[in-house]
C-alpha cells in the first residue's frame, strides 16, 4: 500500500506559518476564517497534508519551511527526541512542533556547547556524514597533564579501543597543562573521550565550540538558543 502523505494539525500549521498562537489559531478556525484546499473547515485538528493550500480570509499562507537553530547545551540534557530518564534538548525549545526537529550531531549528556537543531534532513546529513568530514572544535579539560607526544599522535591518527582503523587526522592546540582545543573531522562514539583515553588521560570537561564554520554565539547563555543566520545555514 502507498504511504499516506505526512500531515499536521491545522491549528499547529497556522501557529507555524503565522504569528498567531495556538489558541488564537483555534479561534480563527472555529470562526470559519480558514480554508484548506478551498474548503472551509472549523476543526482545529483537521489534518493538513504536504502540498495542501491553506488560506486565511482568502489570503494564501506559505507552507512551513525548514528550521535551523543553534543551542548552547547545558549538562544533564540528552540529544534525543524522547528519553524516559532525562530531559532532552527539545525540552529547552519554545517552538511549535519541536518533535519535528533533531540534532545535527549529538553531544553526550555531560558535554556542553553547540548543538544544531533542524528539520532539514539533507542539511543535517551534510554535517554528520563521514564522507563530508565536517570539522568540529571542542574545548577539553583533562585529568592529567597532556603528554608531549599527544599533538603528534592525534595529527597522525590513533587507534581507539575496539576500532580497527585509526582516527582521521585531528588538530590539537594545547592551551595549558590540562586544557586544549581539539578539532576532529568525524564523529565516532564518544570519540574525544576515547582519543584521550588512548593517550592514558581522561576528559573531565568537554565543550563544543564550533561545527564547520558555525561558531557558538558568545551571547547565548546555557540553555538558550537562536535561529541560524542565512550565512550560517549556507555555510554547511
């Protein structure tokens, strides 16, 4: 059987494509001010399918476009749509239909910093695909002093436990005995922590500062977010 077209509740659709709140959208719908595919409906839950024309008082509304946000992730949140034990990054958003968004490159629950959220699958794939080798920069705090050979080892690539191939060349800038900036091109499971573990060290704090050309906004407090600029979106 063919798959049915994705749908969205009419009141949510209106709140997404206009400045009306959900409650205001419901009042407009019940007042008969909204038509879907040239047919007036007074049901706020009426399903709007992709491609349906929706008009408000005779004026056609644009369909919802893709959304792009940067979030300054605090510790204690997971980069998932739902989690039974923990809050997720979507809980930090004051947006309609947050469940349609996903993280383009996840962070561990105790890792802080830049998370990119979008509902554009192709855009996020360009960030997370191993073939694209999108650079990510992390500020790392360590339990022990950084070994003199670590910069050289990371530049060459290191073997992680249970992995058969070296990591891709990475750039390590030592800021102090136990602090550094690490830029990597891939996103293996717990990669930064495992890279330092391979050097006999342990990561104490981990904060992502940049993904590609997109830098975490210094004005964003922990837990705050903002839409990406066109330049940031186009940089991916």
